[in-house]
């Protein structure tokens, strides 16, 4: 349901899941409210023009940052973005570094993901009758490579061109939160060879895949996780401080990525074929 006027204003080709720091200064932003068969997204979509393209921004934690990571309605978020036409989604997020060399300010574009979340709905195909009476079929999507290869490459290249030496690849482990890891958990994550730890990268990635969207995660290291540093462990203040210091530079990179992403009609990656011919049983947005 679109509650603002203008059909065209309510369409976007690219989605960005990130806070107001990314869109507040754009001219002519259209705010639209969307209700999905999975409930309400974190907030309205804010749709504006970036580099000649329509981009829908969605504050992941809500505009007042009132939603903790485990209470975010990830299914509604991705569904809402897809329903306005977005087929490529950029998911910037703050993470902890699991290696000394990934200190605060590092931009890492992961190519792998480990899911250690516990309570989150992470599929549209859960066999439950939806509010609209539709029942999804049982579907299994390919997820060996959870991120879009085209989006990843665009992110790494544009960041490097802008002088930010992005780390190309690595494993993002996603924990349930909202607490940070214990030192033992953190040491264990690092010992597995994983690179960074966050709280929101999953199920965002898999839900995007189920909808056939291209999803690219851009992780900003805001702190060294408990096992990788010798101090008292991560604090929320520390995270906010580093994030605030880097939000402008992250926004610049995101806008450059938007500029170089392919037209939706020209996508030739495998993301859109994730269902592999399986019949979803529900109408996808
Ligand atoms: Zn893709």
C-alpha cells in the first residue's frame, strides 16, 4: 500500500538499507509507507534520486533507532524494497574486527557469511499461512555464495578509486545480539578464520536471495572485537563514534556504487535465478 502520491515517485531500482545519514540531504525525497504480507518494515521507505537513479533508503533500525538487531522485521524490509522495484540492494553495516589488521575504519566487503543468529524468521517459505491467505511452498535456495558478485566487485572498486583501501572478501559472522560477544566467543570466531562480526547481516542476505535480489554487504569496522584486543571489550559509545566519523565516506562510496551498478534489466549474475525453477506458491514482489 502506497500512501503518498505519484506512482513514479514510489518506484526505485536500487535499495539501500541504512540510516538517515545516507539520504537526509538529498533533494526531493519521497516518503512512502508500505505494508507487506509479513508485517511492517522498520520504517517508511525514503526514495530519492542518486546519480540519475531512483534509490529507496530504509533505516534498518527505524529512524529513531528504536529496533534492536533481533527485533528487526527483516522479511518485511526486503519485501518492501522489492515491492517498489528494487532488484539490487546494498547493505552497509557496522561490525567488529576479528583480526588486528582490521582496525576501526576498515571497510570490508565480505564474500562469505556464517549465521549464528537464533530467533529470527529467515525465510519467506516457512509453510505458514500468510495474512493474505497465501501459503508458500517448500523452497530451497542456493546460498553457497551469499553475496552478489557484481555488487561486491563494484563496491571494492569504487571504494579503492575513492582512496579507501577496501578489503576484498572475508567472512562475516552474524550473532544474535544485542549483547556483544564474550572474549571466548570472539577468540573462537577469530580461530575459525572469520573476519568480522555483526548483528544484522543475516537474515538480510538470505531473504534478498529468496526474492532473487542482488545483495551486497559493506561492513565498516567500528571496533576490534573482544578477542582481538586486550582492553575491556567493545562499548556502544565506541561503535557510535567510529560510525559517525565514517558515515560521510560510506555514503560517498554507496553513491558511487549506485552509479556503476548495472541496470536491473541487464543483470547477468545468478542471484535472480536463486529459486532455480522451484514454484514459490506465493506471488513475489
Ligand atoms: Zn547479483
